[in-house]
C-alpha cells in the first residue's frame, strides 16, 4: 500500500496557461469580419422597425400629416411656387418696372423674371431647411453594428481571466489529489489511537512497578533494623545466640 494512500503526498503545482496576444487579436478580427453580414442584416431590421414605430405614432397623432409634409417639402425642393405667390411676385415686379420707367419693355420683363428666379431659389432653400427639420423629428435610436463585436483588448482580458480560473481549478484539483484517501485517513487514525493506547498502558505498568519496588525496599529495611535490635538484646541481656 503506498504511503500517499495513508498520509497524502506533495501536490504538483500546474503551470499557468499563457495568452497569445497576437493570435487573439487576429482571431478576434477574423471572427468580427465573419459575423459582419448577419450583424448588418440585424441592424437594418432593427432600424427599420424603430422607424416604422415612429411613423405609426406620428400617423396616430396627425393622420396623413406626415405624407402632406413630405409632399410640400418635395415641391419646395423643386422650386415650385404657390400660384398666389407667383401672381404676387409678378405684380410686384411689374409695378417696380413702371416706377423705374421701364414697364412693358424688355428691361421690365427681365425684372419680373429676376424676381421669379429669386423666389424659386428661395423656395428651394426653404424646402431644404424644412427637410432638415423634418429629419430631426425622425431621429430614432440607431442600432450600432460594432456593439456586437468584441475588441482584441476585450478578448485578451477574457482569455486572461479564463486562464487564471483554469489555473486556480488545476491547483485545487492537485491539492485534492495529493490528500490521503478517506479510508487511508481512517486507518491512520486507528493505528495512531492503538499506538497511543499501547504506549499509555506500558507507561502505566512501568510506573506501577517502580512504585511497588520502592515500597518493598522500604519494608525490607525496617525489618533489618528490627532484627538488629533483637540481636543486641539477646547478646547483652540473655546471653543466647542471636536470632536471624
């Protein structure tokens, strides 16, 4: 039976896994490129859904209002003038020509054409401004495709954490493997208890023997002293032979 089974053994410390920074960077970029088509399709669907929800809300608040606004802006961008505005421009330019003494002449007609051209240009500029203002009202949350990607820095950080967790797990596994088996620990405990009991019994027996020997030695000494006294009395007083 191996001793490690009873008493355990020295654990083997595993090596810490290394992180390949260059390989992780290339792998991350490649995976992001591979995921781009599906990510792009998902982003388009999400953005279209958000725009549809906004259009539905505006339609509910003002039925056909959005369509009419789009129609007016398209007309403005083309430079189309309202008929009443066109008549007003022509009358104003004609009156200005007569005031200048060129009414009815070619110069007067050029003055009318100039004012109409300025009106058309201003109408186009007004349409562009209205378009930008309307666009601001349709600023729905835009889904960022890059939010679905991992950067190399993030990927390296995750791999470092994973390697550290694997190292901690391997250290714990090595410690558990180096421990004595439960049955071996049980046998070791039995042997230790038995040896302790045997050692205690021997110590008790030796102590008792030493105490008994000490008592016997004291009693023998007293008897010798008593015998000596009898011998003295016999020799001094009675004249008899000593008793042993």
